[in-house]
C-alpha cells in the first residue's frame, strides 16, 4: 500500500507487511565512567599535584605521550572509575512513565491470576494485556512521527536507529601497528623514486619564481592550542582510552 507522509517525501511512500521471526537480542556489554561520586574540587586538586615536569624532561616523544596518558588515566580511574553493565534489551525511547505504570498494572493482574487460577482473573489480565499492547504501539507511532517531523535533516540517521546491528569491524593485527604502517609507506616511496637527481634538476629548472614563501614550522601559543582542543566536536575515545570531554576538564590547568 501507500501512505501520505509529507514530512518525509513529496511522493506517497510504498509500504508492505512482511511476517518475520522475532530475533532475540544478544547480550551487550557497555563500559562507561561512573560520575556518581565525582567531585570537581578534589579532581582539580589531584590534577594540579601531578608532576608534569617528567613529561618535559623525557627525551623521546613516545615516552612523553606514555607518561602523559598514564598520569591522566590514573587520575580519571580514581575520580571517575570505569564501570561495566550488561543489557540485552534494545533501547526503547518511547517507554514513558505512563507506559511503565501500565506494565506494573498488567503484572499485578498476572500475579493475581497465578494465585487464584480463576477464569475471571484471567479475563481481567487478558483485557489489561491487550490494552497495554495497543497503548505501546500508539506510543511508538507517536514517538517516531514526532522524531521524523522534528529531525527532518537527520531522517536517515533515525531510520538506521530503528534497526541497530553490530557493525564492529576490528582492525586486523597486521594493520594495528601504526609505526609499521608508516615505515612501509615511507620505504615504498623511497623505492619508487629511486635516483632523484633528475627529479631535483627538473624541479630547480621549473620552480615558479612568483612563489617566495618557504614552508616552515612555527611556534604556537597556549591560547591557540586551547582554542583548537575546544573546537574538537567528536566524542570518540581513542586507543589510549581518553575522551575529549576529559581532556577539556584538564586543559585549563595543564
């Protein structure tokens, strides 16, 4: 059939009903930082007491990064420790407090029937159960209609959220070492170039005379670094386990 949905398209959308077998959601593990006991005053005090001089004194850049990350992770694990939760049911944003109250009423009716085993109690439970089922479907429909109307620009993102699947694609072991990747590409370039004498001669003879600016590295101020870090929008956590929100807490005092 077709349905008129002007918030989605100027054309009527085609739909169909397909009977599918219900898939049981696999149990998922979610790791997060626990902020229930967090105190910014104590966090700031411990942050200020970290001996950052050891980072400056380290001669190797990798050692500097390791020391920096270790100090921050120790601080974070103390004040906002990692917690792990398991869940199997998908997120249901349409479950309002009213729907949850109906669930509770339905459960009471079921418990009454289990105790009495009377046909009257069973009929009461079935009536409440059917009413709750209809209420949930109406609430789902209302929720998605509002979401599609309010978030027209993110329409396809909302569609994808309707059927979330595990799209995790771990990096193969042979590609996980960035140093080896960098070494491979730099060595490949050297092998491809071979003798660069002719290339250098061509460059010197054809270099544009109108370009006088030479590429160079310049020093940056603390304000520039602060502004750049503050402008980062992504909240993704890297392989070091440190997210940008935690960095933003620390950056004013580093």
